[in-house]
C-alpha cells in the first residue's frame, strides 16, 4: 500500500459527524487530492524536503487510545502540575485524559461537539481560515482529518490563573506514526490566557505530526503562546499556528525548537482591527541532521497595528536552519510599525542557514524594517573570556547561552522558562 | 547649489519623457515572427560563421521547450513572440569607415540623446558604441584604444574579426540554457558590444554603449561581452532610451563579464527606456540577464545601476565570486512611477575563499507603481571567511504604490559572516518641514531628500553619468509629490 491509498482508507474511516465539519473535511480532502504534497520546487517549501516525510509505511489509522496515565504523568512539564491540560493521542483529542481546573472560565470540547452546539456558528466562520495563507496540500490534509480536533473557548473577561498546556502524544512503538491534531480556540474579549503546546513521541520510533491550530482573539484580550519542540531525532513536524486578531488584542508567541528530524513551523498573525499588537519570538537550537524551518507571516490589514519579531538560531553538526518572515502591509494600513530580525550562528562546519526576510508594503505611512545576520561566535568576546581563565568550551557555551537568553527571557511562566533554560544549558555545555 | 536645484525643478515641471522622439530612418527589417528561418535570416544578414548559426539554432531549440517564467512580482500581458520583429537595422549602403559617413539623420538622433558622437569624442574622451534597434551604428575612439591593445567594437564585428575570442567566452557566464530570455537572446541577438582588455592594461578611457530602440514593433536583443585579462581594468557605461509608443516593446539583453586574476570591471547602467504614459499604456519590457564572474583570485566586479525607465523591469545583475579574495559589488537605485513595475536585485554567489560582497539597493516607488528588491546571497561550502553586507532601503511616495523586498540568504559555511538590513519608510514630515522652513518648496525638498537617499549609489557612478542620473531621478518622480 502506498501513502495515498493509506491516507484514503484512513480518511473514509472517520465516522459521520455534524454537517459543517463533514463538508469541511470533504472540501479539504478534495484540495489535498488536487494539490498533493508540496515538492521542493514549491516556493514556500523550498528548503525542506517535506515529501520525504511521507513514507509508504506511515500508519495513519484512527485507533482507540491505549494511553496510560503514568505516561502522561511522566511527561508533565515540571512546575506545571496545577495547570489545565489537554491531551491529544495520535492526533486525536482525548477528553477523558484532559483536565480542566478552571471550568468556569474555560470550555474545552471536541470540535465535533462544538460544530453541533451553540458554538456551531463560530466554528463555521473561523475553521480553516489559515488555508488562505497556506493553500497547500499539507494544510488541507490536516483539514480532511479535523473530526478528531478540539475546541477551546475562554470566556469573556476571564483570565486563567494557570496555563493551558496541550500535550501531543504520538505512539511510534508499533511503527511510523502519523498524527494530525486540529485545534480551534476562541479567546473572548478582555480574557487572558497562556497556551503551551508540547510534543511527546512514545516509543522513540519515527513519527510525523501535522498540526493546525487556529486562534481568534477578541477585544483587549491577551494571549501568550509557547510552542516547545523537543521530541527526538525521529520526529517530523509540520505545524501551523494561525492567530486572527479580530479586534484590538495582544498576542505574544514564543517558539522553541530543540530537536526533531524535519520540522516546519508556520506562525501567522493576522491583524484585523486597529491597534492590534503582536510579538513573535523564536529560538532554534539544532544539531545532528535536523532541519528546522520557521515561516512567519504578519498581515497588517488595518491601520495602527504594531508587530515585533525576533528569531534566533544556533546550528551545529549538519543541521539546517531556515527562516522566512513575511510582513504584509495592506493598502490603507497606515501608521503600521513592523519590525523583524533574524540572527543565526553557525557552529558545525557542515551546518547551514537559509533566511528570507520578506516585506510587502502597499501603504506609505509606515515604519518597517528587517534585518538578518548569519555569522560565527564573536572572536573578541571569546578571547575576553579565555583571557579570564574560562576554558574554550565553557566560554563558547556561555556566549551561546547569552545569545539564546534574549528569547528565553520572553517566556513569562517562571517554571516553564526555567525548564527550557535547563534543557538548553545542558545541551550547550555538552555540545560546545 | 540653489541654482542647480532650480534647474532640477524646472525640469521637473516641464518635462515628460524627453527621449520619446522617433527617427525617420529607413530600416532593413526581418519579417515579423520567430522561426528557424528568422534566425537563419539574421545570421545570413550578418554574414556569420557556421558555429554562430549552430549556437543560435541550438538555443532556439532549447527555447521552444521552455516556459515563460512567472515567479517575478510583476504583471504584464502575455508576450506574443510571433508579433515581434527580431531584426531591424538602420539602412546603410556600405558600412561606414569613419564617423562622417554615418547617416546624418542617425547622428541627429544621437545628438538629441545628448551623445553627439563627435562631441563625445572630443570633449569627454569616452569611447562610445551606439546601438540602434538591433545593430551597432558607430564605435568611436577605436584607433586610440587599439594602440593599447583594447578591443572595443560591435558584437557582429567581433564575430567576424575576433571569432576565436568570442567563441571562447560567449555563453560561458550566461549559458543559452540559463533561462527563458537568455535562450531567446542567444537565438536572435543581433548586435551588442564586445570588449577585450589585454593583460596588464588599464583602459585609458571610459567605454560606453548607448542603446536605442527606434523602429516600431521591434524587440532589441543585444549581447554584451566584456573580458578583462589578468591585472587589467575597465569602466563601462551603458545607457538606454526608446521612443514613446502605445504598444509595449521587448528588450531582452544578455551581458556577460569575465574578470581574470586581479582584474577589475566596473559596469554602470543608466536605464531610461520609455516607461509608458501616465495611464500605464506602452513602455518597454526590460527582461535582462546580467552576470559577471570573478574567474581569478583578487578579481573585482562592480555593478552600478540607475533604473528609471521601462514599464516592466526584470533584472538581476549577479556576480559569481569564484576566485579567492575576489570582490563583488552591487549599487542600485530603482525608481518607479505611475504604473511601472520593477523586480530587480542581485545575486552574489560566493565560491572562493575570503570573498567579499556588498549590496546597496535603494528603491523609490511613487504613483501606482510597484518596486521589488529580490536578491540572493549564497555562500557555498568551501567559501571560507566569506563576507557579505546588504542594505536595501525603500522609500514610498504616495499611498497607492508598493515596495517589496525578497532577499534570499543561503549560507553553508560556518566561517561566513552575512548581514542584511532593510527599511521601508516615507519621507519624514519633519524633514520636509525643515526644508520648508528654510524657504524650499515641497517639490524641491523632495528632490533634495531623494538625492540624499540615493547618494550612496550615485557616488559610484562615473562623473559623466552622475549628473544625468540625478536629473533623471527628479524627472521620473515629477508630479508624484503631494
């Protein structure tokens, strides 16, 4: 059996569901069948061989969960035991394993339920909005399997005391596992939330997660979003985080990529009302053969919006770091301020970096800038430390940690920040 | 200084496209359309050797298999390649031996362009090769150049007289199969300039080519080849104009530069093809492939361009830094107004060790135009200690234009240092206010600020061009303020 027919079997395996979701899936399946998997010739997939991930032996079958609580417990991020958690297993939402403490503020249910109850209208309106920005087979393929997705709603005026952590488990112990989680979130007016996503590969075999999360933010809401990728060398990932800032709202996203085989992250900020603000930070610390590709889009559709972006990369061994940042300033989006910066350090002599910061501007009263650098560690700084008796290895680790700390400092949640900081310092002291 | 500004202002208020005249010269034309016969016709007309015809036919066969590229950020109606006249030569009975023998009508044309061949010869000491429609009409200063061994002549002459050199280098930097338009050019190119600087010679004067499309429905496909042998130096200027016509005309040129060890080539362009009228009607499609190779160590190639014309521009002068310690530079000012579209930039391919490149690109968009910078900096695995600095700034005048940047940076060596910086903004109100306060009206203030914005690039131009280019900037932006 080849990939295509495997996918087809799995697709038809999905049970009948509410009308909108069913037609959404059909549409996406059609799109996927038409477009297929993007090749390297596709401008948006130029640097990552996503076709190579799709292998014949890929297992996409929808199976009932045999997830054990002990495995979940083991994977909980340190210091977040009190947090609200959502669990996905092999790309499907697990209501039984998800624990929501702050039930008066936060509603979590399956996308299928949401498409049939009082949130149906919202789902109809917002599900699949990311497709306009990623008209490719990968996004559509996720849409075709949306029935396993989850719906999140944070009620008006509520602010969560604890973060909402989404754990994505892929069970690769019985072979190459393909998971496709789908999430739609509504952050209502004046609400505040921290969403954390992290990925766990059970079994350590080959896996592939193709995720789409779409978030809509309301007036004066504040959304903090952290994506932590530390799955292991055999885990592939393509993910889209799509944020519609429907009214003036504030979004703050941090993407940390520490490990993986082929990793692609799309992060979109669509400013649909005046005075929206977004901050995007990213750190990719790569070694081995990892290829990590961060694509970001800031789409300024209304005047007076502001965005700030800083992505940093450290590439060791044969790893490849890719960055593509697009800033669109549409007609009449006057008084837009958009800044973007991408900095890369190449350590490994086989490592490479490809970056494409891209501005497309159709309004004149704007301030936009981008900058990017690719280089090595500063010789002078290294010498300074060496002159003070610090070994070369430690000096390098110190400098790289300082380089990374700009991004880590953006994580507000103390425990999560400390955890990631520890992961990074272990990695750096070991590899530098 | 104020006087000079008045001049600029006067020109701003009075001028449209001032090179839009048509010269009534009888032309010897190929029948419309493109086929093997057309190519044989061109080749026969030019009395070319067999290898040249074969080269053309091979390119044509390849071209037929290719598809027109559509990735650039420009929109234009499909070109009907059968509706173009591929060869048009001003009729002359015998080939001219000296300048005096050239058709006076033709000489008037060039005088109107501001390059009186005679005057140029005497006053500025710049050697000029003028190309009208498809063929080269005059080359000045030939004798003086040949004294030091410099060959500077039209491409057709070079094919006849320096066949071996042409055969060796033609297509070595830009192969016919490189892209759609280079294949087309290789098949139908009719003339161009050829320049050869022997070892150790510093070319005693600036070399210059003027291109002009005159006849209706013609396309211009010229081919320029410059070879600088070891330790030589040449500075080359190129200027272009065309008459005002309602229909679009195609210009698909190829320029190849070869710099051997310790050689330096400086290539400057002031491109002022007819940009179309205020409604976006007519104008030249300027689809040009320019590429240089620093073949030896310590070689240097520098591109400077001022782009104010053409309705659609599609052009990326590139440098392949093959020799160790070689240097590539790219300085560009691109101005678009009304409905013009420009997608231009450069490619710096670092292959050798300690190679350095510098990119300074200034884009100015006004009216309803779109201006894109598209560049590539590529550092290959063995390019140890490669260094690049790029800066691309965009200035927006008016709220209906667009400015875009697409820089590609690909680094495969961990000792390389690559920096890229880009900004987009409009002219600050405080800057205008400052000038107004000092008695300058807004239009003059804008001209001043724009010249300041582009100064870094203008400084790279040879004297003769710098003045002209500055005026061109102001003219192209006429009426776009307010």
